[in-house]
C-alpha cells in the first residue's frame, strides 16, 4: 500500500468514506462483546461513540485499530482492509491517543512527539531533519512549542494529553482515534484538550473518539454513535441523538438535556443529572 505522508492527501483520497466498519464482531477469548456493528465515517469529521460502562465501546475501538482481532466482519480505511496491512502501514492509517501514557524513561517533550515519526523510519536509519521539522510543526500547531525542552513526566495531565495529540499529528495518519482522552483530567484541562481537537477537525483532520461524557459529544462532535449491549442503537447529530429520553434509557439514571444561552448569546445544550 503506497501512501503519501500528508494527513489530508492520500493515494485514495477520492475514495469515500474514510473509514468503513462492516458487521464487526469482537470480544475476548470466546466471549463476544461487540455484536455486528456497522458504520462509515467521512473525512474531516469528529465522530463520538458514547454509551454506558461495559457496552463495548473500547472493545470496538481496539478491533478497529487492529489491537484486537475481530471474530468476524471487516474494517476498511481508504478502501483497504486494515487487517491485511502491516503494523507500519496501519500506523500510517491510525494515530491512537490513549487515556494516559507514561513512557518508561524521562523523555523530553520533543522526543515524545518525535516518536510519532516511527512508522516512517527504517530500523537502521536515523531520524531525519524532515522528521524533526514535522514534529516541531505539530507542537507549533497546538501552540505548545514552548514545552519542547521540558521533561514529559514533569508536565500536568492536560499538557501531557496535548503532547500526545502532537505526537498523533506528527504521525500524519488518516484518522486520529481516542479512547476517553480526558478521563483523568480536570474540567479546565478537558476543555483545553477537546477544543484543540475540535480546531484540528475544523482544519480538515478526522477524529473518532470514545467518551463516557455525553456533554463532550454535545459540545464538540459532528456525529454521535450510541452503543448499548455491544450494538449501535443510535446514529446521528448530537442534537438528534442526545435527548432527555435517550440519555435516561442509555445510562439508567435521571438526566435532563436542557438548552442554555451563553453570555455571548450562543445557544447550547447540556446534560444535567437530576
């Protein structure tokens, strides 16, 4: 599979959609957790998967990424069967941002971001000036280049997550995939990270995110998939999917989705537990 290294220029750019998940069944050992999910995702969109704990969100994500071999079904990216790709090829398709990551050594921020270039570096070759330039531009794009010389493990949780986003940008993959990337962050850092990701989508990047918080999907996503008992039961815009009735049914608790006005006059919806 031949690909260029630009996030928005691939050899199959004209093919649509970017991601296709077809009748995907997945689980652990012989226990099936995900029961035949189907969805497609276009380029330049922010798609959130929400649902209660143990509904299959993370299992689905692992199967999509190739970290877990599906029992059945297919995952295609740019028209290619991702399960038939090598790890290096797959890493050029998917950039994964976990909940948190602590490297085994006290790397500098610049070195952590440079790890995003691994899919493009042969084992016997050295990091090139071009690789360093791409990593630096990723930091600049997120306005965190001032952290480059800092030790990654000495940063706050919010700063560390932004560094992982920069690493994903340096990877120049077709799709950025995130599994509850703000789960361990305080409210302010959650908004900083998610607003940065939303800005990237507005620039043309594609993001698939699992979150436990429907408010995140309401604020930032273009499209929401709701999972329950290993199946996708709803698929639509945040306003179509995230309603009082649906949230009460999914999470099994009293929740009300209400519309509010900001001080700037913007209308927004929020989820309020009762």
